[in-house]
C-alpha cells in the first residue's frame, strides 16, 4: 500500500452516493473472515474490512485500483455483518468515487464505452440484439402481451448463452405463456454499470429503458438473468419504474405447479446446483430452481456443502466477469473442484455469468469431458 492520504471529500462522496452505512461499521472483521478472497490459494491485497476503514476515514491509498474492484458484490459477507450493513452497496459507493476521477480499470472503461455506443457491454452491434432468435420463432411484444421477455446482453450476444435464451423461449411457448420481446431498441439493464460506480451512466440507461417499456405498454417482465432481475426489481423503482419482475425459474416453477409445464423425459445424471448470488442471497429465490431440477425424472440432485446463504460465488459479479483474474484466485475453480469431489456430472445454474465462469474453469482444469455446465432451462428443455 502506498502512503495514505486523507481526503474529507472522499468520505463525503461515499456517504452522498448511498454508502452512508459505512459509518455503522465497527471494524469487527467478520466480513473479511467470510469473504471468498480469503479462501483462495493465491493471496490478494483486497480486504473488505480494511477497505471500509480507509473509506470511513477518507483514505485514498491502495496502490492498484484493481484491488478496489476485486469485490464480486456476492453478498456473502453481509450475511455475517452484525450491523446488517448492505456491504455491496457501500462498495458500489466507494467505486463511484474512483469512477468520478476516471480511475477505473482499463477493461471496465471498455465496457462503459461499449454500453455508451452500442447499448451492450460486449462491443456488439446494437442492431444484432435479436440474433439469438435465429431458428427460433419468438413473438414480438404488443400491448396485448402479458410478459416482456427481457434477454440479458450476455444471452443476446454470446453464442453459448444464446442457447439458454432459446431454451427459455421454447419452455414459455410450451407452457402457453403470453410473452414477447422488444429486441433491438432495448439497452443493457445497467447492472454492471452501477457496480462499476458509473452512477450517471446507470441513470441514463435506466431512464431510457423505463421510458421504452412504458411506451410499449409493459407491465410484467421475465428476466433470463438474476442480475437484470435484481436491477429491475430493486434499482429501477428508485427512478419511477413500477413493473412486476420475475426470474424465469420462478415463473416456470409456478407453471409447473399449475400443471401447465410438463417435464417427463428422465435424465439419470448427478446434477449439482450452483446458486447464483443475485438469485439466491440477493433475491432470496432458493426453492424454485431446486424444485425445477427435482421435477426431472431420475435426476440425482446434489448440493454443495456451502449452499443458499453460504454458497460460494462464481466470481463473475460486480463487473468481475470483464476483469482478468489470476489462477489461484478464481472462485469458480474452487467450485468446479468441489463439484468434482461431490461426483457431479452436471453443474446446473440459472445465470449467464455463472455459466461463463464455470465453463472457463472446467476447461482450465481439463474437466470438460468429465462434467458439463447447463442452465436449468436447458435441462428442462431436454426433458420436455
Ligand atoms: S462485518 Fe460489518 S461491522 Fe464488521 S467489519 Fe465488516 S462491515 Fe464492519
Ligand atoms: S461482497 Fe463477496 S467478494 Fe465482496 S467483500 Fe463481500 S464476500 Fe467478499
């Protein structure tokens, strides 16, 4: 760490941008003790308790801004915090201080640039947002449609993830749901933008999407990603949105319970469920994904030792998906090792970021022949 400097305005900006809970911290260190960074083979300079200490006193002294962007906002630490501090919100506010001075890591600047020019973080053409629908007949949203299907930028553009978007659309059609897409006019929900600390850009994106959805007559939204779910449900209302938002796993579980979605083909495989942080800990959706997996005949459903509130993050949240992470510091590598030790043949999940991170780890560990990663929608589609 370099010489520490004290800036009153640093603390003031953190407090003003929603991080006022930093002042409740009593420096007990329970957060650092439960943070996955402490479990990694390769040690990191990042320590959430120390970061809060520096933020509270207005210090600005980390040698590398990358350390300030180490947090995946997984919310694991908040489960243990005796003061009930929403730690990821404070992290976001600290980052907004850095973002205001232009000090964010290079990769994240590229993400912001792409969102500004193309409306997505993957540097893809905005007019290609519906490319995922090729070969799959997906209805357009009209004022008579019940649900808008909002497809996350990753599932809209990434070839692997596009299969998940198609599987979800096929399941909705099979269950007779009234849904449609808006498509190329949509922009990124802005989840990562806000986690980077770019508050102004987030506000512009949210305002754009809220106006677009209102003008189209949207009342209810199905999200393919837990990150969009969290943002639409918890952050858009601050800007006037009044949509009813549901993750696709919750809706499919309701449809299955009502007899509208029938899963019948057996899948005699050992399947372990990886809990996406923004579906589980952040949004409290724990049962629906498990009930969907258990509905598949002959599936042998396994659990990680740490699950639900104690599930280990894949390390893709908090905009980390766009950052380089050294071997020995990847949470997803640990997760793959644990799945292998449990004897799993399939890691099931319900988040596009988790799929990217876990598949990378499978390849890095040469386990991609022993195991595969599947979205729950893909498992269900195979079992229709
Ligand atoms: S657990 Fe809560 S109170 Fe304790 S150091 Fe961490 S943020 Fe502060
Ligand atoms: S949110 Fe997750 S990564 Fe960030 S400090 Fe807490 S436990 Fe660590």
